[in-house]
C-alpha cells in the first residue's frame, strides 16, 4: 500500500511518529476509498497511540507555511488543513456509550479498541504510517473481503454498534446507496430492531445523511432500504403516505410512492442538483391529501400541486433543511410541475407559454427536466405522445423566449411611473393597473414594449377615473 500514500503529509506523519516513538495510522474513509479507487472527499483520519493533539502540533510545525491546528480538548481530537486536505488526529480510544445519550465515556485504548468502535468493517481498516512497517494494512474484521463482496457489515454485534450511535443506521443505508453495496442481513435486521433509537439523534445529522442518500446515483435504492427498515416512516412519514393504490369500480391509480422514486431516479440520471431532486421527491406529496374518487371520471388529485407547494415549508422545517431560496425553488417547481404537461396535452398557445416562462423564470430548464422525468408511464403509446408534445413545448419555449425575453422579465411600466403619471400615492389601484398591463402582455393582447404598455396604462387609468397629471 506504501506506493499509494502519495500525499506528502504521510511522510511528515511518519517522521513525527519516529521522533515521538509512537505508532500512527491512517484509518476509515480514506483507506476504504483508496482500496475502491474512489475519489475521497479530501478527508484524512489519523489515529495515534498517544495524544492526538500533541501529535498534530508536531506535524503542523513541520508543514510548509504556518498551518494552524484546531483542537477539541474534550474529545482529544485535533484538525488541520493542508493543501486542501482536512487532516484529523485522534488518540486511539475505547468508547462506551450510555443508553440515552450519544456522549461516550472515553478511555485510552489500542488500535484494535479503536477499530472495534467504528461503524462498518469497510470503515475500520487502517494503514500503518510508522517505519519500518509503513503501508501495512491492518484489517481485523476482513473489511477487504466485505469490499469485494460489496457488503455493509458492522465490526461488532450490530445491536451494539447501532445502539452506540444510532445515526449509523442511516449511514449503513447511505454507504449501501453510494457504493451500490448490500447491507448484511443480520445488520439489516438490527436496523429494523433499533430504528426507534434514531430519536436521540439530531435532525440536522439525520438530514445530512439523508441528503447524501438523495445525492447518490440511484437514490431510490436508499429509499427502499429506509422503507424496509422503518427508518423512512420515522423521519419522513409524509413520503410513506404516498404508498398504495385503491381500486373502485375497476379503476385504480398508480402507486405514487414507486412513481415518485422513479421520477427521482430519472432526475438523478440527468442532474446533480440536490434541490431539483428534492422537487422530484415532493412533486406529488399532496396526492394522498387530495385524492378523490369521482364516479364517471375516476381518481382525481385536484390541486395537488398547490397543496403540495404549501407542504414544502413545514417539511423543510421539520427536516431542518434550509428555509431560504433553495426551499422557494422547490416550492416553485412543485407548484408548476404540471404546467408543461398540461401545455403538451393541449394546443400550445403563445400566451400559455409566455405565462409559464414568466412564472418559472430562470428555473424553466429545471422545470422541464422535472416534467420529463415525471413521464413514467409503461404505456409506449402514451409515452410517445408525451415526448412528441414535449418537443413542441420546448420549441415553442425557445421561440417565445427569443422573441419576448420573458425569463427574467419585469413589466415595462413600474408602480412608480403609474403613481407619477396619475399623481396618486401608493395604493391598491397601482397594483391593479400594473397587473392589467402584465396580463395583457402575457396574453398577447398588446406587444411587450414600453409604448404599448404606456398607452394601456392611460386607458386603464381613465376607466378607473384617473387622469394624467
Ligand atoms: N465513524 C463511525 N461512526 C460514525 C461516524 C464515523 O465509526 N457515526 C468512523 C468511521 O470509521 C468513518 C470515520 O469515522 O470511516 C470517518 O467518518 P466520516 O468522515 O463521517 O465518514 P467517511 O467514512 O470518511 O465517509 P465519507 O467520506 O463518505 O463521509
């Protein structure tokens, strides 16, 4: 393994270890990713048989430039940044946890003690950084074999590992999804048994793992695993509500749980944007709440896009996701997700396309990706028709955008101009006139330029009893 330790920091660590007469090892995700030939997110975890903090200071002193060391005395850990790498140092520990707290009781330990307390066999492998055995792999739980078998398995009895830190149940699903591994059956059973313990973990940490699952190449795998183990019901019950279908008068509807997962995978295949993936997850979230059987028509989900958009903020709040422009973007896509489809099914009029461009603004391309992903029908005739009509909508969008530039459009007449022209203070009537002008442009009743809009303002003002000053 020695030849793979190309980062110069390893050489310095070896020197310090020799001088301090200590053993030091690189451990965890870095080793796993090295063996998988996978890009690591630039994190190196070092375990020393001694004080991690003293060791880090010695390493920092030998690195080029002034490299500051951050410590966390309570945890006995230290961290430094070197050439874009985050290097963390910790003394080998034995940890035990009390039942109702994540705060461990920590004592000094051996390397094996430290490996024992790690989450998975594939994350517990260490490489020696101490001469003369630099590069030796120390793998007491046969993590190498689990990498080959593509299995997520805990080093200890899974009930102990998960009870020590229940977040690891989410991590098991996360790694299985990211790496396309299976979870060992005994481990999966233990997750089912211990799922309820997730309640002692903060929602922020759960959501970090959840977002990594959503960010994987095929996120539905993670959702299925979370569903099978009961984790999904605990953290995101609204999503589980999408499950199932009912048949009345011989008419059923699609199972929106699996439909949504297919849409999510479709989006994931074309975009890495996490928030577009969230829009896919939430696009039909209000279907259970709006579901109705109308005799003669069948199942309807009337206004589920409006109700769904309203559900975004409480869900984001609960899951501790950001309540900022990212959330507003998801709300907007959920609200508009049916529009291109409706357009595609109907006659594609200029005014409908103009309106959509105006409302979607810069997010129109993402909206089209979402709508395309929403076509999960198994009926090839239907799919062909959708795709053809979609092509028409796309062309029309391009044509109208070139002509009218409505993407980030502001109506040519401002509220200030209306107030100035008629000598009126800020009032409801200003909004009414502005709206009428916007509507007239979107409907194509007047052209999108200042002079036409100005003329309409005078006409509408007059109708409302206003006169030009
Ligand atoms: N670890 C653990 N239990 C946790 C979190 C982490 O045992 N709840 C251990 C694992 O050995 C893990 C290492 O700490 O490999 C580093 O954790 P982290 O940086 O969170 O994960 P990585 O394995 O490095 O994976 P990734 O880089 O994908 O986050």
